[in-house]
């Protein structure tokens, strides 16, 4: 069921399926909640599944020039409060993982576990911040060309031709997003804090899903973080880039389902 709540001067769009312990699915940069459709439908057989359009994406409003990760986490909290969810497992893909970490920092009592799906806990390096700035200028100049070239780069090189239809579908999803929403997210990711100390302090299970051929996040950065949480699991995928929910759909779904079953 598609729903929405009023938030500030706009709205937050989300879907709810199933009953039981809550699982919250957060999409990544340029995506929207529809990326989780097949995962949500299967999980809904056992759980209450909430997928949310983050600010500036899908049908959720663009609220400001910068959508910080704490700001996005607050929109997620507002949805969960409206749905009466006291505790959940949160799954965040890429940027959605950054939002999940911010949520964990601000609302740790609301989580029984978190999944960082091609995501990580460190802040951008200075070089990373400069690259975000460059990307912002590119998006302002021609966001359609940016989207056209960016989406295939998220996949392992050998998977680009194999998933040509899925790449085209992702492009169409991305093209619906406004320049303002894309820029606000880029600025929010650029400015995000370091969550490494928080990751060490929380006592809930943390599950990393990692692609060996992820061009967006160096696998070594994530491997160094696996020893930080008190309770950590990892799925390391050979021949997979940044889009495991497409490139390794079956294994990543089962891994998430088993993680939720054990920890919800």
C-alpha cells in the first residue's frame, strides 16, 4: 500500500506491506523505493515492510538546498512514528546506508539490527568532498547526461551488458528526480559526519554486504570496518559491483531475510 505523511511544507512518500516485526528499506542515491519491490514483496510474507522515498527522490518532496543525513534520518523517524513502529531492522543501500547510520546514532533504541548494503561508516575524504562538488556542478549543467553515464558505472564491468534492461529502468527512475533533489543529496553526503565511533558503540547486529568490484566504495575501506562493531557479519560478493540487489539478487535477498529472521 502506498502512503504518505505531511512533513514540513511537503510530504514523505512510502509503502507498507505485510505484518509482523518491522523491516525498513532505504534506497540509494538517484534511486527510489521501487528498487526494493521484489525484496519487499517476499519479506512481506513474514514481516511488516516499509520502503521510503528519501527527500528529493521518488514522490517525496525536496525540502532544502542540502538534505543532510540526519535530516533524512528524521524523515524516516517521522514515518515510523506515524506507523507506530517501536523497533525495526533497517536496510540501507549506499546513501540509504548513510541515512541508516545517522538513524542509529540518533535513535539507537529504535533498531534491532542494521544492514549496510554497499555502504560504509566513514565520512568523505577531502578528495571525496572535492569530487562531490564536481559532481554537483556536472548535475547542475546536464543532469540527464550525468545519469546516463553514472548508472552503468554502478555495476561490475562484466555485468553492464547482462543487466542492460535493468540499467535502462534505473535511468528512467533517476530521470524523474529533480536537479534540486539530486544536488541536495550530494551536498548531504559530502557533509556527512564520521560514524565509526558510533559503529563501535552500538550493541546491535550489523551486517555488511560488499561487492568486490564496487567502483563507488573501495572494498578495502569496508573490510577495515568489519572489526569495529561488537556484533558484525559480512557477505562478500565476487564479481559484483555496487548493485547487489540486481547483480546478485537471490543471494542478497536470502542473506537479508536470514539476518532479519535471526534479529527481528
